[in-house]
């Protein structure tokens, strides 16, 4: 799968602000059972198909994270949809309550296309996210995850395999495929920063 150039993946700060607001408004609408916000006019970059994840945090604790890897829908539509899913459909957590939302910080990760890993040395911890596929199992971890836990490359690989419900060393199996990707990561609390 071909990668994208940095100029194609970089979003402007107004586009990032738009996506963060869209994610929050979408969750608020879902919780109040009102229609999701319309997109209105937005930058062309937000209309291109992109994979993206929305992560919710309460303080330093994860409160939900759902996304799409494949770029099948316009980015703004993807963020609007997965923001609601992260709040209400992440089976690891109870649904977010309306009273909780003011204390939740939203983080968005906009993904590059996946590229197949040829050698473990290609992985740059903090820059790359990983996805491992074997038979019908697939697991993904975003680039920021190994930094949060202090993992090295092999631990990152093993934890991605476990996320897929696979043995920790499955990435060494010739039948398994490991993919790398980068992500633009930005949230409501921090200055915008990019991991690509």
C-alpha cells in the first residue's frame, strides 16, 4: 500500500480545531438525542477519505477509543461517527454520561495509509502506530500508546498482537502481516503536535 506525502497528511490548525469541536458537538448531540451537527462549509482536507480514531480521557485515564483504519469516508464524517462510538459503544467502558462530558478531553488521531513492515528496525517508537493481522484477527495500537507505557519495539509488537487476541510473538510468524502508519495527533488540552 503506498504511503502519503507529509503535505497530503498535514492538517491546518483551523481544520484540527474544527474536528475537535465537531467531535464534542457530535457526542453532545448523541447524549441529548438531538440530530448530529451538519458539517457546513469546511476545508477540502476534511472531505478527503481518511482513517481516524477518537480517544476520550478523563484526567489521565482512558474513557473510550474507537476509530476506522481504512480511508473509506470523508475525514469529517469519520470523526463525527467515531466520536459518538467512542463515547457510547466502547465495550471496555460504560457509556459516557452527560454529566461526565465536561470533564472529558477529546483527542483525535488522523491516520496515514498503512505500509507493510519489512523489518522490525523500521519501527520508530513514538512515530509509528502498528497493526498486526493474522487470519481473521486484527489489532491496532496508535503511535502515542508505547510512549505512554514506555515500551520498546518488541514490547510494542507484542502488545499489538495481544490487542488482536493473538500470541505475543505472532509477528514473527511468516503468515502474519505487520503494518506501520503515522498519525497527526491533537487534543483539546495541548498545543497541536504531529507524529509523522
